[in-house]
């Protein structure tokens, strides 16, 4: 008999656990959190039948309460399937235990309820508390006692990396330390990265800035979340976001500091051959992280690796500037001293970025992720947008005009693409822009949203994400588009925009070819074994299973080209519920943040949408099979030489 390697045995055990504790996949796919009573209700059935098929809806007693015909859509390259849609939007009786049937096949039981997304938003926020660094995670604020843990990296004080990087370059270090205690761990690892902290915090603060317009300013009012700060009289979402704002500020270099930097770091095709001493005042270090990767499991308090500050970069600096400027605006009346501190840090950072406009990130260190970004123009736009929205100073508007935000606000939001985040802020923050600029920007956001709706109509599973390139963290790529759609809805209340946000969440929560809810603890077949160093029960039973509300990175089409269980997978199926498969099944703050945003958006706007069935998703046929238009970059090449866990790669 062929001996299985320990890693394969591990994978088999994981799969068996999954099979033993979860329902088998259902052939009719639905958003497993349930449908809104008056909202769109779309299910997807893979079928190669060209003709419409009869469907019925039964209630908990098995009685047929609605029926209709499926809508054949055709072949869909993203899922690798031919699909039909089932539109039961006109059925509006709340209840549980509903099932859809087509012939002998049925969906999982599901609910129709007024607020199906409220628990998703709350659970997704709870993720952030449990990612906190530097403080104990207390039993009073977690859903199970085994999720409590001692403080990790308390304190988190470090000096600059000194020694050789992966390419053998000897970095000189520095003669100071920063106290960067606090903030959130980025993901399944224990790194704390300014770049990713930036987009994540912007997303949560942006939600806060919009909740009143969405109709529920108190969605996260004091006491709504399980937090140590829940009785401090302040909004709980702001309490949580402030944890990361504090970390971002702590990563800024004090005035009068000299530092040796590598001017050629991160420049494509250039090796680092020289260092140069600069006035580093106001620049921001990219990350504080371990010298070497730790394995799974490792509780934060048991991480004994040396921590270092990694070199400052223009991108990190501008991430901090943008969020600090947003902080100055939001806390102006709530905590003026904190707001002033934020604005001072933002201005210092902006000045430092202007002095060093192209200090790129080196991705040549091990022990943490790269977040390298060769193009920092969008970070300048983001920072200028936030500074302008806060200060209304003409210099920032001039910069925005020069950078072209009004002609090209950007196409997507991501940790390395922030211009659109700035544009969304500028388009809606009251009294920010001259009327012409504002109208211009709004029309571009609407055009983007229209494009996303059109992509949804073409896509088999009805999501605002066309094509076949599903990147690392594709769950967040889709949800970040849903944010743009939510802002478009805020601007002109077109129901199709809100419906497309529902479609995005439905996909994330089970309306997908794997019949999988990518959020732990939500739905009939949720992800169970994400890549996380503490929620590591799949690796070691002495560690807890994940908390509820954690979003998996989701399908990564690059896995199709790698040897292993996903080889040849259709893009939306390039995923596996294996804790070692970090390229598809990690968790991250920049992925959970748009989950919070979109679920909270839907819940807050529940009473305010124009009540109608979703025309956008009806009576549409796919034109032609979408072929692999974009080549899938290799997972390995994008990982560089990083070995994330010491364990074999899951993908
Ligand atoms: O989300 C990041 C993804 O866009 C990159 O392709 C990938 C490889 O560089 O890194 C991802 O971010 C990881 C980070 O580097 C370290 N913490 C975990 C993050 C999620 O996997």
C-alpha cells in the first residue's frame, strides 16, 4: 500500500470532519443566510436543459406555497456550469423551513425574514475584536469560552530590521524603537501591516460616515457590539476602528529621525546596492512583524519570534495619512483632542510623502506578507481626498485635479488600489466638492455601478464580477464592488444597485457553485477550517474552532494551474476548506471589513428601498460563454519565496 504523507493524511482528516458535520451540497444554490421579506430572491440551479423547468416552493410543513418556471441562462465560464435562475422575489411571507424544488432536487431549507443580514454584520464586526493585538480577548465578549485568549505581543515594541533579507542584502537597522502595541492582526498571521490596515479602517469608518444616510445611524451605537468599550457611551464601530487608527499613528517616525533607506527597494528589475540616510520624520513603517513565519497553531501570546519594524514606504505613509484625515473629520466633535492628534499626524505624513514620493516597499523579507505596491499614485489620491474632505484646503483639491480623480476615479478598491475609496468619500461627504466636480464624480461612480450591474446580468451566478480571473481574496473583490454599488444607491436610489449588493452577499453566503457559505457559522454549509494560527482546531484539537462571522478569502483561480486538489478548477470552484490552503482559505481584516459594510448597508436600508422585483436579474440570457480572458497569475509566483507556515502548501 502506498504510504500517505502526513500532510495528505491531515487533509483527508479535515475533509472527513467536514463531510461528517455538514449537509451535502444541494443542487439548488441560495444565499444561506436567507432572503429579505421584500427583497430580491434569486436561486441558481445548474442545468444544461435549454428549456425552462418548473419549480415549486414549499413551506416548513411541506405545503407548496409558490411555483414558477426557471429562467435558462446558459453556459457560464466562471462557474464552469450551465445555469438556470429561479426568481421567487414576489413571494413575501416571512418564515423558516422553506425549500425550493425542481424535479427531484431541492435546496437547503431557508428563511425569509425582515433582517437576514443583521446577524452577518454583527458577527463580521466581532472578528475585529478577536483580532486585537496587545490586549487579552475576554470570555465576556466572545461567543464561546475557548475563544478567549491572553494578550499577544504585549507590548509590541521593536526596532528596524537589521540583518540579511532573502536576497542577501544586509539592512543596517536603526537606532530607535517604536511602541506599536495594539491594533489588529492582519489575518491568519501575526503581522500588523499599515497598508492593509489602511483600507480596512477606511472601510469601517466609511460605513460609519454613511449609516445615517442609509437610515440607521445607530446600527452600531454604544452597547450594540460585544466589546470591552460597550459601556463607554461611544459608538461601538468607532471604538473598534479606533483600535487600528491608534496602531497606524504609532507606526509614524518621530520628527528629527535620521534613517538609512534603500532607494531602489521595490523597483522592478533593480537590486538593492546602496543605502542612503534621509530625514525620515513623519514617514510610516510598512509593518511590524515576525522575523520568521510561525506555524499553525500558534496563539498570539505564544509567538516568540523577534519582531521588527520593516522599512517605511510612501504607500504606508499615505495609508496612514488618509485614515488619520478621516479620523480628524469623524472624531472632530466626539473627541476633539484625538481628532487634532490625527490631523497633525496626517499633515506630517503628507509632508513626508511629498519629500519621499517614491519610496517603495521591499517584499524581500520573510516572516510576513509583502503588500508591495509599485504604483503609489492612487495612495496620493486617496490621502489628498481624505485631507481635502476634512480640511477643504484648496491645495488638496488642486492635487486631486492634477491627479485626474475627476476623469478616472479608479475601477476597483483594494489594499493596493485606493483612489476609488477616495472618490467615494469625496462624492458624498457633505459640502466637500464644488458642485461641478461633485456631479462629475458622481456620474462616474454611477457609470461604474451600471457596469457592475451589467456584469451581474451576464454572470451565471448573478454577481457584479465578470471574467474568469478570481484573485487571492476574491470574496473581497466582489464585496468591494458591492460597496461601490451601495454608494451608487446612496446617490440615486436605483433598486438595481441595492439588488446587486444582495446578489453579492447571496453569492458569498452560498449562491455559488460550491454551495458554500464563505462566512464561518452562517448558513447551512459554512467554511469551517480557515487558515488561522489561533482558530486552529483542524490542526490541533487543543485550539478553538473559528468564531462566527469570519470571511474566507474565497476562490483563487491561480490554483487551477497548481498541482493539487484544485488543478484545472473552474474559477469559482478554485477553493478548498483546508486550513493549510492560505491562498484560498485565509481570513483578513480587509476581507471582513467589506463584509461588515455590505451586510450593514443592507440591514440599514431595509426599510428604504423602492419595493419592486429585481428586473435586473430577470429575463436575461447569457450572450456567449465567457472564455478565460485574463491569464491566471501563478500562486507561487505571487507568493515569491515566502513560506507562510512551514507546512506544505494547501493549494
Ligand atoms: O491579500 C493579499 C493578496 O492580495 C496577495 O496576493 C497575497 C500575496 O502577497 O497576500 C495577501 O495578503 C496576505 C498578507 O501578505 C499577509 N497576511 C495575510 C494576507 C492574506 O492572505
